[in-house]
């Protein structure tokens, strides 16, 4: 079956969804140790969460980019994730979704979350012909993410390095077997319609 152009794919359970972020060790290691983000994590800045493991690998260079050496798998409540989706605005103006550019700009200023659709990546981190979700959290959403929605935080840097080593060595089958199992995430049609710019 052909992949739809935009779909939320994620590792999820009945009550949680896993998203990925990458940070410096100063933030990442205390977050893993304590199961919550440390004081150094700024709740007043926008933070982007990514349900796609391979998109995160593309963004952080398999955990090799400066300031992104610690790759975190953050398990959050589905209630929180869905709150974020319901309160989101597309990060760019889209004719047909927004009545006009001025209306979109007003929505963007008010919305605590932003949706961006970026090309999904393959094991070589090349763009795929379909897109995956990035969700930007600011203000109330960032505070809720850090203080209410987070269920657990795991360091998946060793996994990222192991998969990268297999890819570099040409063993794509073994690399693929280690990937987190991401499946289509169920979202109400009316919510998804607002996010499909």
C-alpha cells in the first residue's frame, strides 16, 4: 500500500507516544538520570519534538552534531500529544487551509504549538517521497511537555551509533531490524485536516 503524503508515524502504546530530541550532554544526561528535564532546559523557548527516529537521526547526524550528542527518546502521554495537535497551527501559510495570510499569522502568534511536515528519511538519511511530522512546542505547550506529559526519558544514543555503524558497513537489513517500530498514529480526521498544509 502506498504511503500517504503526510502521516504521523510513531512508536506508541495505548497511553503513550515516543518522540525524539537531541541535546548537549549537560541537558541530556541529567534528563535521563532524573526522568525529567533539568533547570537548564528552557521552558520559555520553542522546542521541537519528532516522532520519526530517522528524521531525528538526519537532524542530529546520528548524534554527532555539536550540542546534539545525546539523543533522547521521550515517552509522553497521548493525551498531551493530542492536546498539542488540537492547539497547533501550520508553521507556514497554506492557501486553502488558511483563509488568508493575515489570518494565518494571527493563528500562528496565538498557537502554543506548530506543525511542520518534513520529508521522511531512509537509512542513508536521504529524503523519502512522503513526509513526517515535527511539532514545535512553545509557552504553555512547552511547560506541559516538560512538567505534565513526560512519562519517561531514555538515552538512545548507543542505539543511534549502532544503527549508524551497520549502515556505514552496508548491513542495511541488520540496521533496519534495530529501528524502533513506528506505526501510523491514529488522529481524528478533523484534527488532521487542519494540519495537512
